[in-house]
């Protein structure tokens, strides 16, 4: 489990296509302080298994499902990625419950300056995710725990504070880029329970 509090900005060193899937290599240091081969690291909100761990980076295999559901396949050498280690059992849940299981991708529409280094982020979301989104609710965007400030049709807006802007990859996106979306797991559980109650099963 993750919390959506980004620990480090890593840099993609390579993305090697394979007959099924791909292998990514990420340069980083902070998230490797207690890492070992086989541990989990979230990359842009996607829970990956670290391989070939060194002092300066790690590799991970990307399954076809991961490539089809996330934006990882669009990364290139030099791309900046948000990194987070799993929450320790004695850690604080500073963000919200993030599983590292991306529900789909949204379209980055813009990041507009509000003044004093604050920003207004706009993302177009796919229709199948709309039912899980509410104003003041939580969402993970590229692994970042964020609070929805406004919903207008298929566009959600979020206020980005200076710390979040400085510590994440948001500032590097351009209109049209795809971003990973993970909706609040609690909303999905509630939906299933209500559906079961209505059907009497």
C-alpha cells in the first residue's frame, strides 16, 4: 500500500520493448536506501517489482496489461517519474490509501498559474471513472495524492500548492499527455456493496 506522497523524482534511463511487455530502467537514489531485489516501488503510481537494484537505480518488468492501462509505455529516456516506497506498518498515512493499481489514464489539459507559485490543474477523465469522483474527494494522479477541487462534466480540477509542484513531475506535462488515474478504493467497494444489496445477492 502507498499513500501518494512522492518521495523522489526519478529519471527514466531506458525503456526496452520485449516480445511481451517491456523493461524500464529508472535512475534514482532516495527510494533505494532500504531497497532490495523483489521489493515494490511505485512509478507514476504504478506498483512495480524492483529488479537489478544498484546504488543509482533499478529496473522493472512491465506486463502488457501495465502498458495498456498506464502511461508508462509513453515514457522516454530523460522522462521524470514520481517514485514512492510502500507505506511501512508504523508509518503515517499522510495522503490517502493508494494501491498502485491504475484504473485508467486521463488527458492532461493544462496547469495554469494562480500566483504565489500555486497552480490550477485540469484533467479530462474517461467516462467509466466519473462515478468514483466527488468534489473534495481523493484521487491519485501519476501516483500523487490529490484532492478534487471542482468537477465540470468530464473535467476535474485540482489546486496544486508550491510543494507539490516542486516535488513531482506535474510541471513537465504538456496538453494532450496521458496521466495515470487511481480512484479511491473505498468508492469502488461501496459501489459493489450497494449493487449487491440492490440485487439481493
